[in-house]
C-alpha cells in the first residue's frame, strides 16, 4: 500500500522569485480590457444558463460578445502600433 502525500510547502511556499516580474505585470495591465470584457461575457452566459434566454438575455450576450471583439481589436491595434517604428516627423 502506498500513501499519497500532499506537497503543501511547494504549493504555499513564498519566495521573492515566484512573484510576477514588472514586465509580466505590464503585460497583464495591457490585456486588462480584454480580460474584463471576457469576464462580462462569462457573467452574461452564466445568467443565460439559469433560465431560458429571453430577448434581453440575447441582447446582453450580443453586446458582451461585441465588447470582447472590440477589446481584442483595440489590444491588437495597440500592439501593432507599438511594434511599428515611428516614421520621421
């Protein structure tokens, strides 16, 4: 018989090198609009699961999907703009 042992130290260990770096935090901040829009979409989907979707639920889902697409578009445009070199001014 072999025992299953949890490795609690590895899960809850605190070490400074386990914290996110500044560049990782910047990347998360840049994606925050997309993350927020996706959370709003998920909330709308969860609400629609509880009951048969009404016209209001369908509209809420459609608007949430559009917000996600707009946030992804804005993030992609911002990344493309940042990657392009500035043309002489």
